[in-house]
């Protein structure tokens, strides 16, 4: 992981875990049932960060301890484990305060990284595109800004001129200023990228091209499904956050024509808010999609909790109102479950069961997409008088005119294929619109 500010003396709170071989994992149970699912997931996160777990230490508490998050005795046990295994880092499966991180580091003489820091490090490893790297660095800086502390060494700048002697800008103030400047630079760059994405979306909207966005919990199989649908070659692996940079591909659906499919970053429980904020331009593809394919690992015992975690993030980015189709993936790992479409009382597809790895049920998913999007794509016949040139021009701007004829009376008879939302906008704008049956 790069330093938060290039060529500066900022000491980063999130180090490059790729160079750290041994780690002590710490997890606190706050409930009496001691569910191990969260701990197992955190260990997968650690392995995704290419860390060798030397020992896992657990403890139970009703509330976090103010000084070390864990109790005094457990903190000393962690220090002993660090010394015994010659560990390079302590990974804590919780969000620590800057003071708790500092106290544990002082006691154990070892770097401490909490859950947020670990996820940030994984994102830094996975980012490939220029935009992805900018987004990750911005999230790192937001995380780092709250964790700067005054150093014990005297690093105050001294002014030498008469009348200006005494302490100048401290190193802490310098670090804060550098971070603030760098964050402003990153925000400006990301705003330019966001404008470019917005222009691309507007172009697709004018052409009435529906957009389908894949969302879901990390490692649910989104990229594998994306490759099956679009015949793309996106990197897919059985690991958390294998996909970070969004990918767009064309997909042809029967009776609908061209659609755009977007593969997005996976979500996870307690996803750092700074990451959600930094990836706002990327997640905008989700908020403005015509349909969300919510991919669910059907073989995961916590599928309900995973669905809820994704729904929480969708609500945070204001995408919870977008039409959603559940896609239960990995049915090949279940017994007596065949690929099929599940309908609601209105005979509308609400879920598809399939196996993206084996390619089973992909045709069913295409059919479900066709049915869901057909409800929002209208096929209309419109009659306009010669005086309705503005309305006719608006239809051609949206590229929704499939055929045009001239009647014996000189009226325009247009055959349209238009998005329902766009149609309602035009109806509200132009009162002269009439639909006729040819």
C-alpha cells in the first residue's frame, strides 16, 4: 500500500500487509451464543490480504474496554502471542478507536490493524484502474486523518528571523495540511471521472438502452455470472473482493435488443462508510440502473444476513427503490435444487435459481430479465399532426422511433419502443400525445 501522501513524512495507520507474514487475529464475542461465522469471514479477509495467521485469540465481553477494546489480561496475552510467534501485525475483527489502536501498539510493540484497515488494504491490492486507485487512496486518507497523533520527537518548525522566533508549524499540523490538500486533489479528479460516467449514462438513456447492475455480497459469484452472461473474461476467483473495478459489457436480450450489464464491487457486513463515500461514482451505476440482479450464494448458511447486509448498503446509496431480481447462485452445491424461475402472485419473476460455475440456468435468467424489463419498455403507436414537430423531434432524440409513416391527412404515424419512465415524462411535458391502434 502506498503512503497516504507521496514524499511526505506521514506515518500511515494502515501498512502494506502484503509484506507481513505473520498475524495474530483477535475477535471479541459480544453475545452468549458465540457465533463463529463472523470470525471465519474475518479469517478469509486476512487470507485475501495475503497474511499468514499464526494464532487466533478470542474473548467474550459485554461491552468493549475503553483502553484496549479487550480486557487488560487479554491484551497482555496478545502481547505474549506476538512475542512467541514473532508476529508482524495484530488484526482485530472490530473497529477500534485511534486511542485503542495506539494503546495496543504500545503494549504489544506491534502494528495493529482493525477491520476497516484490513478491508482498505485488500481494496488497495485489488485496484487496477486509475479511478479505483484514486477511490482507495481517498478512503485511506479519510481513515488516516482520524488517526494522526502528535509525535514525541521535537519536530516543530523554528522561525529564525527577529520577531518570529518560537515554535512554528508542528509535524502533526503539517501532516494534517498535506492530507487535506491531497484529499482535495483526489476529490477533483474523481469529480471529473464522475462527470464522464454521467455523460455515458445520459447517452445510454437517450438511446433507451436499459442498464442491468450486478450487486451482492462479496464472493457470491457475481463476476462468474457476469462472464457467463456477456461472454466476458473478467477476473473471477473464490476470494473476497476479487472484483473492485466496475466493468460494463453489452448484452443482447430477446425482444429487448441491446442492454448494458455492470459488474460492481461486492458488499460486506460493516462495510466502511469511507469506502462507500469514495466509491460513490462507481456505485452510481447501481443507483441509476433499470434492474438490479442481486446475486446470492445459495449455499451460504447466512444468506439471509448477507441479503440484509446488501440491502443496507443499497439503502445507504439510495438504490433501494430500483427494481430487483434475486439470483440464487451455486445451486450445484445444494441437494435436490434444480434451475428454475420463481414467480410472485402477479406472475412476475422475483428469483432465479442457477449455477454460474456450471452454466446451468443462464437461459432462465435471460428470460427473467426479458420479462422484468419488458414491463418497463413500451411499444406504442403515436399519431402526430404536422404542427407537433417538437414532439416528433423529442422522440428522435431518444432514438425510440422504430418506424414512421405518413397518413392520408398528412399526420405522422410513429411506431415507438420507449422506456416507460421517458414516456411518462413526455406525456407530462406534451399534452397532445395520443396513442392509436393501427
